């Protein structure tokens, strides 16, 4: 239970704090430890943390930070968005024969939104700061 909470807290920290370049290495070490403490050190989980990182990339002129493919400019949310647009794969149909295309689309959309919610970009940060300003300094 504690490991799961620690992992969730790290994800929330990552999503709500615009971290600096020197913090990236520390964040990735914490991410690796928290994920493996939560999910265990199975070969699949070890391979996952070896290929995924917390990082920054420039997307459409905006600097975004979040979970991405290690060493590449591919955010997990963008990858999930591409999966979201796919038809229900035959392998999934075989595993879940009652799952409809509409349900597949809904599930993959929610997964995309969850991943997107863990990212931060300057535009989002600016909106947060403006909202905080008006919250603390109303007219």
C-alpha cells in the first residue's frame, strides 16, 4: 500500500511541478525506485523502467515535461493517442470477446487523458499561475 502511494505521489509531483534540468536525473532515479517498489522487479517491469523516462521535449513550440520514451522525443500520451485511433485489435478481441469498438475507443481515450494529465507544459503552468493569482488576490 505504501509503495503504491509513493508511486502515485511521485507522479503527482511530476505533473504539478515544472522541474529543472538538474532535477531530471533525480526524478528518474526516484521514478525507477518507486515503480519497482510498487510493481516489483519482474523482467517486464525492469524492461519498462529501462525504456521509459521522465523528461522534457519541445512540442509545437512548447516545452513539455512528463513520461516519455527514453532518449527520444516521444511522450507516452502521444503514443497512447495513436493507439486510441486504432481499431480494436484482434488480440484484444480474442481476450475480451464482448468488448465493443465503442468501449475500446472510450477506454483508450481515458488512458490518453490520464497520461496527458501527468504532463506539464509552460502554457498549462501559466494558466495555473494566473488562476492562483486571482484566487489569492481577488478584486
